[in-house]
C-alpha cells in the first residue's frame, strides 16, 4: 500500500499543472483500493466557472469512471483544505477519507474555519488528515500569489512611467 505522501505528491503535480496555466495551484487525486481513480486541478479561470474547483472536478470524474455517485471506499488527496462547497460535495459523495496539505485560514471547512466533513448532523462524515506535505503545498500557493503581486506592481510602475513620459512630451 502506497503512503499518503505518495498520493499527495501526485496532487502536488496536479497543482503545478494548474499553475502552468495561471490557475490557483490546487490539485486533487482520488484513490480507492490503492488505485488512482481520477486526478484534477483547478480550472476556474480557464473555464470561467466558479465551481471548477479541483475537488469537484476529481469527484465528478471519479463518479463517471466508477459509474456510481457513491465513493465510499475512496480517499481524496488535495493540496489545500476544502472550502464549504467542496466539503459539501465530499460529504454528499460519501468520500471516506480526506487528506489535505495546507490549511486555508480564509475558507477551510475541514477543521480551520469549521469542520463540515465531520459534522455529526450529516448522514456521512469523512476521516480527515491535515498537514501532509504541508510546507510544499503552502509554498506552491505562496509563490503563485507572490508572482501575481509582483506582476501587478510591475504593471503599475510601467503605467506610471508611461503616463509620466507622455505628459513630458
């Protein structure tokens, strides 16, 4: 049986694919019986769909491949703690276990802001393991957003320089 770190590394590779196309670098892998059923990464910007989160895409693909909406024996590996929407989908699809890398202090619903995955009032709860390859997952996100801030800063400087040059003419 392969380790949680092994599968998280696959999720990290998915996250890197997202970053390559200027998507927020979040990757997901769904595993059942030590077999990868589906992989996905964020596509919100590419598809201009608010629901194109890595977790939803990987669940959708896994349901198609297995022919069932019930993913009861599956483990979801995701590089960032699932949000409320994704946590809801995880519960509704009956994913057995969720392993995530980096916590999300602004939107995490697997223990940080709240824990929808283990809410006893739902008819299903998922086992949760956090912090697997946390540093690498967090670094991917930090680097991505640092790059965006640096580009915006550079664009602002260029705009000011262009405006200054045209007003001096």
